[in-house]
């Protein structure tokens, strides 16, 4: 159960990176940890990137390579200056005693960092993903403890990430859990088919509302109005001309790319002879 606090928005690339680091963990390591990168606004924390941090852990102590974490963050800043340290992650189902020590370090790197746990071992037959924020507890002047309180987790994605997510979804129907990339034309056809299905659903809903079969929903009406307003007002002839021009440009680029590839392959054969 989540408490009042920022909403944690996680991108698919973060989960894929965490799962990959767990699969590549050192022999004998029970879990992996790493730094979470992203952006922070007033009501949410968006996790857009991460990297694993080497560490050694035993029942009595934990050692984290802090120098490696700092160097990796400096390299990330050169590529994505807008991404800052927002917390850390650990694979596993529960929070351990060592989590408090690691969280103290990240508290010096970020204000009120979040802690993300990912159950990569599927202990509950699914990958449980939970986010926490720490809060001090205890009596003033006495020993102060730390309590991790849960936060609401949501999954978001960019349009480019959606392509990878859709591809992974299609592997579920494959017997060997593999699936190849489709051609550009096939992707356009698939996207057009999905748009047509959604338009059919919208038209059926509108007809049911007009006939009195379904009660009108004001929120749905506002969404439909926003959708209609976003459609560019272009005459059909101009749109067809623009589309054909873009298709011709695409075909020309494809032809030149294939011609260049053939020239390179021919040159390699001549060099061998």
C-alpha cells in the first residue's frame, strides 16, 4: 500500500537494464545494486536510466565501490546532463539490514532518494517492483532509526521505447520465445491497422451514445474533442501529394542504401581476387 508522496514513474529501459545486470552478476552474488538516474518535479520522480555498481555483501558487512559510482555518474552527465541521481535500486524481494547503510550514502548524493526493489528471482511468480522513501523514526535525543515507506509506482515510456516493448510482447506467442524485427512497411501497416481498430471503437461508442444505449461521459467527450482538434486541417489533395512525395523520398533513400551496400560487397570481392 502506497503512502502520500511522489509518484515513481519507471521507464522500460530501466527494468531491462536491472534484469540484465542481475543475469550478469558475479558468481556467488545474491543480488545486485545500482544508481537510479532521472528527473524530479513537484509531484513525481521519473526514472529514465540506471547503472549497476559493484559491491560485496556478507552477513556482517557490505562494501560498495563508491568511486566507480561517481565515475559512472560523471560519464552519464556528459551524455544526459538533465539526468540526476534520484536514488538506487537493488534486486530482491525484501529490504535488508545493509539497505540502510547503502541508503545513507545515496542520501548524501540526492535529497530524499528513492529505493527501488526488483524481484528478479520471481519469488512470488512475478517480478514485483516496489519503490520506497526513507523516514527517520525514534525519540529526540535517543537512537534514531530508519523506516522505509512505500510509494506509488507507474510505468511510462517514450514512443521509441514502445517499439521494444511491443516486440517483447510478441515473443510470448512464439514457441521458442524469439521474434525478429519487422520491416518498415510492415510496421506502418500494423500501426495503421491499430489506428483503424481504435477509430472503429470510437465510432461505435459515439453511435451508442447518440442512440441512447450508453450514457454520455463528459471526460470521454473532452478527450474526443482534443483528438479532433489535434488533427491537422489539410485538404485531401494536399495530403495525398505530401504523402506520395515522402514515399518517393523514402524509396530513393532505400535504393541508394542498397546500391551502396552492393558496391561495398563487390569491392570486397574484387580485393580478395
